[in-house]
């Protein structure tokens, strides 16, 4: 969830993240200036396998989301220019905000319609419907937890305490703990799980027989067991067993009610959608901009229509060719042994087309869907490498047909 935020008059975009206790500001390269007040230097720790980083603490800022305004907002500013989620999300993102919004309002999130509404908790009225179910919410150190249950290969249901993490695009993360029944299923593979403030996060990707929140049951749920190194900055996980992220939460419309210690969930049209896996094994990200040349006249000299815009800069040449500035999409990572790796794709390859479709017509998430449509599908990827265009073909495979056996 990305929302528009005004910080001391500057218009920015923030991830709305229930897993964050204080607002964090980063990636201001495309902003002329942002004023921050009352600054001091600190060390900031977060998820990832890297070292803690230097940051700034700022107090007494004015923050605005819609008609809601905070005139005494504290926040942190990350100085590391490599902390940039815009490249992997495909849209500008300048920071993360969570607890301060959720604790001040009752927050309705309609994932199906992509709408967020803020309400005064004293005036909010819950809908009288059997389709909506309330679950207790526990707040610990400004973070929200909900109880659920998972079912592994043995068919036994295990209760779990999960961090609500709207800032994660993944489905479910679990901490390996065989003593309480949280063991890694035989069918799993090594995977890149995401990016935290302190670096990349890796772990073992798998599939559960089931995930239950309240009475809502999700079968064959996508899950991962992140490596402990990614949580080295968190000294005490307490009784937390993992976290539940966007690929599960998007299947519900949710009312976050921190003031009254509960959430209300009702399933939406996405509830039965299949979970998405990186079948191709390719990670993509934006890597600046590039020029492309497009002919806009047919063989008879007739100029074709211009229904779409491909960038902010367009130059029309005399021979009816348009030169446009578009985002450059590169391969940022490849999973070892994946179809893409076996076909010969490499990190740094510039992606030009997927299955004959020029990728500058599409958003980053749409390109990833083309690459991971369904098992058995043949995928053709046109790339540029060292100023040469190369075509690679591979077939998407079911990642769990032959699970990797644990030692």
C-alpha cells in the first residue's frame, strides 16, 4: 500500500506499513528539497543481512495524509542512497509510515478497490453483517499482532502469533521452530524473499496445506522460512512466530482498529486467487531511463495513432520515427537452478520484450506476471547484453513437483 503524504509541504509517497513503529524517510533523489526539523544523528537497525546504518532523527514536523494532519511528527531519515524501494516496486517511494496513522484512526482498507479511509474512532460504526469477522489485535512496541493457525504436511494445525505486515508484498513468513511444530516442509527451495532496511532477505520458500485467520481458511498457502541472519537486529522475538503480508491480506477488506484492539476482516473477490510464485526465477528492477526508437508511419507513409505515452520526453524525427525516453528494466537477480538461469539469462541483462510484447508498455508488476504466468508455459525473453540483442526461451516448471529433501 503506497499513499500520498505531505511532509512539511513537500509531496511524497510512503508505504503504509503496520510493521513500522516510526516513520522512516529515504530516497529523496527526485525531490528538489525537503525541510526536516530538529535533527540529531542515530544508528538504525532493521531487517536484512547487512550492518546497522547511520540515520537522522527529526522532531516537530508537519505531516499530512488526506485531511488528517499531525503538527508534531517525529521521524527518521536514512542517509544510505542504496536504500531505494522504488526500483523494485516500479513507482516512486520516499518512505514508510505505520503506527502513527493506525493508532490515531480507525483505518478501512479496501484492497479490492484500492481505497483507504481514515475515521475518528469515537464516531466509527461497524457494519452489521455476518460476512465480517472481528479478531483480537495485540500491540507490542507499537507493532500489531494477530493470532492464526497453520497446517503443515502432517495435517496437524499449529497456532501461530503473526505480525501484521502490510508493508510486505509476500504472503507468510514463519520462524523455524520444530519444538512447537514449525518445521520446514520437505518440498521447499532457496529463494530471495525481499529487501529490508539492512539488506536483502533470503530463506526457504514452501507451501502450506492451510492458513487460518479466524474462521477464514486459505488452502495451499504460500509461505517462507527466512534465515535467522535476516533478523539479527531483533534481539527478542518474544512469542512471535512470523508475519502475515500483503499477498494474504489483499484477499480481505480490513478494518484496522488499534484504539479498540481489534481488526475486522471480510473476504473480497481476490480471496480464491492462486498464490503467485516466481516460477521463472528472475528478479527485476528499474535501472534509470533509456531511449527507444519507434516508427509511427506505415509503409504508405500514413502516421499511426498515438494512443499511449511511453515517457516524458518525445522527439519526432523527419522519417516518422519517434524517440521516447522510457524506464530501463534489468535483471537484478536470478535463482540458481531456475528455468531462467538454465536458459542462460544473467544479472544485468536489460529486458526488452517478453513473449513478443515490448515491456515499456507495461508496469513492472505486469512484466513479472508475464514471466510467471503458469506452469508449463513457454516464455520468450528478448534482452540486450553488451549492445547485442539476444533471445532466450524457457518453460515454467512447478516448483513443488520435486521438493528438495532436508538433510
